[in-house]
């Protein structure tokens, strides 16, 4: 009975692992193919089944008729990085305020303000895309990095507030009170006492901001054209009826690689139990 | 001393209000105009757009498909995510390796993975049909037969987002107290009874949260559709979001598309509120 149970358990894990890995393995092998290798059918093993080539990887830098993706790569880093940073700063400040002080305006209380922040995640991108398009055109920010950063702040700020409010609620208030007794103002208390004790929360918030920023396609797609291309847009542009599968696979792999490393960070937090508070 | 409190809250709040509220109000205003390519600008045509959408069968069809797709994928993701979390919760060789592996899909850019999946589903030179043929079976038109295309899109959504359920549920499992499990063992309860009597009730809160978050995100499904099928064949995989996109940013009927998105947003908020209430009742009843 015990062996049967164990067998089922490992079989299930093996099945799901292959499902998870399938598209990645396929992309890896495809990235070393040429036109002949691709049209030759669903082959997996280089040398035996097809003649491998580095064409796909060279095309990342504009060689072999591919598109140079270094420009979009840097654009993506700049937009995701600055929007995440600004969101974390504004979000952490707001979250600390919401967690420590009482705000009242008419019938609006702290909980309502927190809910307002978080509820922005409900807003479907398509609802905002049309006014964003017109607004950025009015401001002359269409097809610019600055315009995208502005829009991404709207996407990421709610996430930062959500994670940090919950985190600060679990930081003991005695810490603040002791600092006040020592003559700190709320501002100095915040950055001398609370912030140094909030690194785990900041890491989780930063991680979620990076994931959602890096992985967005829709706004980058609707609000930029040719001057400012982000990575996902550049790669989807390769996706046509005469798709060069080799450069498509190589560029896809290189663009998802950095965030896959984040999976290791998430797992460490998970195993230490540090995520349980942050995700509730 | 407390006067400084506004310095904390206001910068973030004002930025968000400026970026979100103005566009939202503007959308509502545009939905009462006939703004399109030929006549850009705000005029007033009262509820004409809303009258038109009531009779737009394509819109309601897309909404129905979106709801089936969202609820279907989220239920499957929840079941699989819970099962996977339980599998790597207890003793297991290379436990941490599998935990990382199971998290990987949610870290990858959905639209880029959809591009890869499109090559996987390719009818003549894709590996999925290659696999079927190696087993002596016939290849299948994954993306060009209506029911199959719908299932293929759902499969990609499940691949991408089951890890999110897995993450939240595993985080919940890891933080469960140990005492009830000792009590259950002393009472001689088997693993299945322990699950339904101890684990499942204790996970009610996090289950509700996980299902709601995923439903909210799933109600926006459009990128996988855009890349893999463009809503086709015909309109078999067209979701509301994708239909609004076509009307608004491809046909540039901004007035009509705004009316569509306002209606869609209202329907989403109402159905999510109802679902939240139902979920709470369902799980809390289980507990007593």
C-alpha cells in the first residue's frame, strides 16, 4: 500500500515536471535549428536528427537577418526598473502611513484607502488602454520610455502597497514608540528604525513589481510603436506566418531567463515561511 | 507630530488617483460619444452606444466564452495547485528542486510563452503532433478546430498560472500549526480524513483569497488569445477583452469600445462580488 502510494506520488510529480519543462526544452532545441531543421518536423536531438547551428543566437544581435533585441532589452530593464523603484518608494511610504496613522475624510477610513489601492488590480488593462492612449498623446509621451514608466507605476504601485501594508502590520508598534521616546519624528523613525527592519518585505514587494512589470505586454504593445520597443513587443513582432522559429526561440529564452532566477529567491522565502504573511 | 502623517500617504495616493481616476472618468465620458476614425472628438449621443451593445451578439458571445474560460481554468488551477502543494509539502527527495521547478512558469512572460506554445501546437511540424504520431496516432489541428483551440488556450493558461495557486497554497500549508495533526494521528485518522477534517478547513481563508485573485486576473485573458489564435477560428476563442481591443484600438471606434469596456467592468465587479460572497458561504459552511 505504502509503495503504491509512493509510486503514484512520484509519477504525478514526474508528469507535471515534464509538462512544465516541455515548452522550454522545445525552445532550447529549436533555437539551434536552421530553416531546414525546422521544416524537417518535430525533431529533438541535434546532430542525430538535425544539423545544429548558432544562427538563432547570432540573430539576437542583428546577424543572419534577425532583429537586434539588445535595444528592447535595455528599454525593458529601464522601464521595469524605474517603475518598480518609484512604486516601491511611494508604496512603502503610503503603506507605512496606512499602517500607523488614522486617516479620516468624510466616510472614508484607512481600510477604504487600502482597498482603493488594492482594487486597482481589478481594472482590466483594456479599460485603461484607450484613455491612456489619448492622454499620453496629449502629453506628447506616446511611444516614449517616460510615458510607459508612468503607466507602469499605476500597475505596480497597488502591488507594493498591498505587500507592504501587510508587512508593516506585522512589525511591532513598540519599535516606533521607542524611537518616538528617543525624540525621533515619524519621518526619521521610518527611515532609521522601520526601514532597516523591513528588508524581507521590501524584497517580496520588489520581486512582485519586477515580475508584473517585466511580464506586461498589453500596455507596451498599445502605447508604443517603433521608437520605444519593449522586449515582449519585439518578440511578438517576430511571430508571423513566416516566423523564424530559431531566432524566436533564442530571444524568448533570453528574455524569460532573468526572472526564472527569481524562482529561487521565492522558494527560499517560501521554505522559511516568510511568504505566508506577505501573501495574505 | 502626527501632522507628518500626510507626507507618507499623499504622494502615492495622489499619483494613483491622477493616473487611474482621470482615465476612468474619461472612458465613461467617451462612451457617450460617437468618437471614431472619421469623427474624432467628444460629441454627445446619449446612450446610443449602450443601445447598440445590447444587440451585439458577438460581444455577449465573447463575454460568455470569457466566463467559461476564467471559471474553468481557475477551478483546474486550484485543484492542480493544491495537489502539487500537498505533494511537495511533506517528505520528498529533492523537495526544494521541485518547488523551484513548479514555480517557474509564473515567472515567465505570458505573451512570450504563448509564442512558444504556438510553435508547440503547430499542426505539421509541431512537437505535440510529433509526439502523437510517434505513438501511432493521428495529428490533431490544435488551433484551427473551434473546440480544440478553446481547450488549447485553456491549457496554456493552466500551464502559466497553476504555479500561482501552488505558491499561495504552499505558503499557507507551510504556516499551518502542527498540533491538530498530532491530535488527528492520536485519534487514528487516515491521511484522507486528516485532509478533509484538518487541512482543508484550515486553508479556507487562503483558498478564497487565491481563487478570487486568480479570477480577477483570469477575467483579463487576452494575450494568449491574441498570439495563438487571434480569437479564431471564427470567433471560437474570442474573449471580451480581445473583442474590445479589436473595436477600440484596431477599428478605432473609441466611443463604442468605451461603452463596451464600461459595461464589461461593471459586469466583472458585480460577478466577482457575488462569487466572493458565495465562496465565503461555501467554505465557512464546510468549517462548521
